[in-house]
C-alpha cells in the first residue's frame, strides 16, 4: 500500500470517528428534556450559539465548553442550542435562553436593542487573540487572473449574508476606507447563508469568482480535509505578525459570551468564573480553538464600524432626524414652508409673465416679418416702375420685329407664295413672342406678392437674367458690365426673386454712383462670383463716387443719398441676405468706387446651425 493510500485510509478513519462523536454530541445537545432530577437540585440553563458552520461543527466546537460548565457548576444543567442569525435574534427577543455565544458584530447589534451583558471574551491562541480575531478573507482560485483588490471590481462574489459580521460587513468597512462603494464594487453577490463552508465549494466549482469568507475558514477546512488550500489564494493578504491565517481586512474582537435578562446575577457570576478558570490546554479550550476565556473587552471598534457603514442600531435615518428637528423648531419650519410656498408662487408668476411676453414677442416678430415682406414687395414694384423706359424698349423691340415679319408674310401671300415658304417667317415671329413672354414673366415675378421660396439655382444664370432686365437702361447710360467667375460653379439653395432684387438694387446704386462721378471717362461695374469649398462669394464693384455716408447708416432704413430716394434699398438687401443665413457688407475701394460683398452658403443649414 502506497504512502498516499495510507494517508487517505487514515483520513477516512479520522472523519468516521469525528462524525460519530458529532452524532453523539448532537443527540446530547438536542435532547428535548434533560435527565430527570428534582428542581431543587439542578436548574436548566440554555446557551444559544451562532452556528456559522452548521450544527454538527458547532456542537463539536462548543459542546466541550458546555460540559466544562456542567462539571464546574453541578447545581446547573447547561444545554447547547445551535442557532442561525435570525434564530439568535428570536431567542433574545423571546427571552428563551439564559446565555448567548456569538461574534462581536451580532453582540453589539443585539446589545443595543435588548438587555445583554457581556461576561467573557474568547481568547485565541495567538498574540492579542482577544482583540484581533475576526475579519474577512477574499478567496479566489489559484489559477484565476485576479491579483489585487482593484481586479475584483465587477466580479461575481459569494457571501454568507449582507449582515454577516466576519464576512461582508468587515469587508464593506474596508472598501469604504479605500474610497470604494461596497454596494457597487461587485457586479453580483450571491448570499448562501449557513453553513459557511458552502462558499468555498461554490468557488471551487467555478460558480463564482471570489468568496467573501471569515478569516481562517480556508485554513480550518484544509486541516479538516474538506478542501485543498493550495488550490486557492487570498487577495490583499494583510495578516498581522504571528496571525495564523490569511486575511484581507483589519481584525476585530473575538467571540463573546453574554447574559440575557432571563439569567440572574448569581448564575451569571458563577458562569463567568467557570469560563475564566478554563485551562488553556483543556479539552474545551482545544475544541474551541482557543486558550480559554478572558474578561469582556471593549467593542468600540465594532461600534465604529457600524457607524461608518450607517447601520448602527441607534443611528437615526436622516429623514427621522429632520422630523425631530422640525418638531423642535416649529417656528423655523413654518417660516421655511411659507418661504417655499412664496417662492413657488413667485416662480409661477414669473413663468406666466414670461410665457405671455414670449407670445407677444412671437406675434410682434410675425407682424414684423409680414411688414418686411410687404416692404420688399413695394420696393420691387418701385424697381419695375423705375425700369419703365427700359421695359418699354425691351418690349417694343420684339413687337416691331413681329410687325415687320407679319407685313413681309402678307406681301408674300399677295404674290401667291405657298405655305412652306412662310414657315421661316412664322418661326421668327414665334421667337419674338417667346422673348416678350420672358420679359413679362420677369416683371410678374418681381411684382407678384409672395413668401420666401428657396430652391437650388444657378447664380450665374440669375445674374445673366438680371442683366437682361437692365440691359437697355445700362446701355442708354453708357455703363459697361464685366462678369467674371472663379472656381468650380455650384448650385446654391436660395430664393431667386429675393437675390434678383438684391442684384437690381446694387446695380442701380452702382449706376447712379458712376453717373455722379464725371471725372471717370468710362463707367464700369464688375460682377465676380468666387466659388470656395464652403460658400459662394459675390463681389459687385463700381468705379463711381464711392460712399457718401458711413456704412452703418447706409444699411439702415430710410437713409438715402438720393434726392427722391426712400432709403430702403440697401436695408432690404441686408435683410434678404440674412434670411439666406449669409452676410452683406459694403466697403470703399481705392482710388474711388464701392464694393458690395455677398457671402452665401451652398446648402440649407440645420436647425442647430440656424439657432447658433
């Protein structure tokens, strides 16, 4: 038989013996009735113990201590009652046990709610074993990728309970000290309850990433042959010197033995003396993994932990504190309430006025827009009126041609010409009619009262169409027109009639400026379109007299340099270009003359661009 087989054989026998002892102890501890003795000779004493690792393990650890008490105090009969977290609170609440044996976290929590008196603290077999005994260990599998505490963020954890002292609570206090939110540190936490051994089995079977266990659970289960400690690691091990286990958090005081209100002072005093007299090498001390008991120690560190986590039983929620303050300072509360109501009334009044003024403003803006459109229409009508001579000439030319062609056709008919010979004459008459129709359409477009109608258009074609309207007048006044284009031509999204009105106004002003400067022998108006990547720049330059007033005044309404002018032309030009989200500027040029610069975007702007 190999050495490994012998080791397993002895481990199996040891487990069977331990199991037999546990079953025997359970039968003794859980017997519903003690052996019959006269009440005058013995008194039954119930001791409720927190069964963190289940009833068998609890009885195996604490039954020897109960036997020691029975041996030292034969006038009493002590009975062990394993309980979980919820059952322990019920025991104290219902006053169904004389003593409780539990961790300091539950001792403090229950001690602030019920009349508990601590009579002894367990002394662990290492230096300072009463004050430094309980903490949390973050256990992961050995082959996992987690190295330090930060790596565990958003991992899947298992714990006993959100109220377990030597597990989740001590870790929560440590995480908070590291500026971490315990409620959000892990992606998910499964609470498995008692017995606590299940956490390491859960971790071993890859059902979680990390186990939040009490300190020394890993080492104890390894000694008992339940798991192989070498298959696990403890993250953030910060165990003090000579502490036998790996631990991830600061340590807190050991288990406490406390008296409930059911036990009298005589029983409590006798029990405390018996516990303090327990030898450190006795069977009870060894089974409890201790060196006996000491007098009760301070639980201040546990109290501070609860306060830091805002879960101390005597801590009042903020809303309750607010209610208490309001009851104590009613005059201030009423004053604050009245002020709050007054501020709300004032806020609603301001909002009402704002909404009313906004509606009035919107109505005024709508009226202003309508008046502006009417003014633009009136100005277009005035432009047509000013072009009367030019229009008469433009219309008279095709009409004269039509008359001549019709007379020629009549003579040919009288001479007996056939229909085929008259076809070219009729085609020429039709061409002149189309010419007249185009002139009339231009006039109708300018005169018709309409709203802004944007569309994709060719700006060079619009300039040519505008010059056709003004051709006779410009020729009559001996004004030369030069049109240039730079860049790759592109269509723009604009209102053709509005832009044509701008061009007519600027060209008419440039014409008047040239006529008012007789020193220049040749009058020239230059129109340049420059296509850039983002916008279209249009320059209209003349070599006339230049600007007679400041630019800001010339772009204002009802400011004119002409004797009979209304001063609306340039103001309307400025408004039309702004409606296209463009820019319109005037500037003098050297040695004399003026330049009008128009900037227009190619495409329609989005709502956000328009608002900005």
